[in-house]
C-alpha cells in the first residue's frame, strides 16, 4: 500500500514539478531580462564592476596578458598564467556578486520568487491529487491490496498460526512458562503469609493477649473506665435486682391477702355456725397480723400447726 501510494505520489509530484518548472522557467527568464533592463539593476552591475576587488582583478588580468605577450611566454606557461588570473578574476566577481545578492532588496526578490515557485508547485499538486493519486490509491487498495491480503491471510497466515499453536515446541514452552509463573506466585504468597505471621507475632510480643495489650496500652483511659464500670456497676446491678424482687414479693402478698379477705367475707356471709364464724375471725386476725416481709435466702423454719379450736 505504501509503495503504491509512494509511486502514485512520486509520479504526481514529478508531474507537478515539471509543470511548475515549465511554467516558472519562462517567468524567471522574463523576470531576469526585465531586471537587466531596470536602471537600478544596471547601476548595481556598474557598482560591482567599480568595486576595488573587480578593478584589481581586471588590472592583474590585463597585466598578465600583456606580460605574456611581451615576454613571449610558452603556451604552457601562458595557459597557467591565464588560468591563475582567470581564477582570481572569477573569485573577485563571485565575491562582488555575493555581496550584492545578499543585500536586503535582493533577499526580498529571492523570497518572492521562491514563494511564487512554491505556490505554483503546491497548486499543481493539490489539483493533481484528487484527480489522479486519490482514485489510483483507492483502486490499488480495493482491487489489489485488499484481496491479496485476504488471500494471504487465508492461505498462509491462518494455517501458519494454527500450526504454530499446535506445535509441540510451543506447547512445551507455554507449559514451562505457566508452570514457572504458578510456582513463583505460590512462593510469593507463602513468603507474604510468613512475613505477615512474623509481623503479627512481633507485634503481639509472644502473648495471646498481645493485640489487646497493644490496644489498651495506647488507650489507658479506656481501660480505667472499663475497670471502674465493673467495680461499681456489678453491685449496683445486684442491688437493683434485689429491690425489684422485694417489690414484686410485697405486691404479691398484698394481692394474696386481698383475695383471702374476700374469700373469708364470702364464707362468713354464707355460714351461720358459731364455730365456723370463730374460725373465720381467727383467719382474718392472722391475715391482718401477718407482716408483708421480703423472702430471705435462708431455708424456712418449720412452724407448729395452730391447734384447731374445739
């Protein structure tokens, strides 16, 4: 694809360059002739010819030629002398021309000429690309490169990759690589766990309560609060539970006495026997005289039964 594009681009650029050269050469020649007819250009040439270097070179050249003619130098000596004088004259001319060409005015003219040539080349290239390079590149990719690449992948690359994947050498290499990777992963995890266990043992200081010791060692105030809560909280909780039990017992005794009194009243209202009335009076006196005290943890002492009245 790159070779085809390069060939197409090269041909287009060559054509654009040739067109630019064909269009630019007459313009450059015409511009040069116009510059020679310009008064300023003629003045510059005259200034170059009046330069001291040019005058000296011309004098030396004329003197050398005259000396050769007068002294009747041989042909070889005359040629060598003339070559030396021409070289010195040429160097003087080139130096003067360079000094004149490097002036600000000539620099502007050269830049304008270069800009005109560049614009011509770019314009020709931009006109040529859409009509020749683009379609040629599209035809090369769609009609030649695409089918060739597809056929090459189907006939050569695909079977080659499949054969490579099924080759014993590749399988062995992949197996060794996987084995090494798994081995180093396991070794690394074991080393990490060993370092973590060693760090934990170091922090614990060899005691099972090392974590708690480290925690409360940095928070002594929290340990003091917990100890104070245990010392004063346990007795307070026990007293509170005992008070609740005593209150429940007193309430139960009051309810029981109320139920017994109601029962005695009902029995008294229903019975007319003097002995039954006497028994009911004694029970009432017993219930009224019985103090509602809280139960103790001591075992109850057996009481003698009250004698039944005759």
